[in-house]
C-alpha cells in the first residue's frame, strides 16, 4: 500500500455542513460535504505559490462555501 503524506483540516460550517481543506505537497484543495452523507464535492484547488498561505486559502474557500453548497444541494439533497 502506498503511503501518502497530506494534512486535512475539517471546518464545521453550521447545520451539518463541513468544509475540508486538504494540503498535500504544494497543493491546496477545498471540499464541501454534508455530515453523514457519503459524497464530498471538490470546490477548487490551488498551487501553494498562488495560494499565498494556508490561512489565505482557507479564507478564500470559506468565502465561496455558500455558492458550492448550493451546487451540492442541487446534486445530492433533492
């Protein structure tokens, strides 16, 4: 089995909604999902050199969370 080295931080966005920030290598990714559902949706990703910092990327993802939550709801919550 291949060993991977990445960091995931999960944020509680309220009412059962979660946002994961995943960092592996020099790449940042943001994911949206509903607690207790089996699907996560990729919001967007960015190379470290464009993201400036983990905090900046997290703020950017949080600012776009509601828009991506709408897409998730259309696809999985109806």
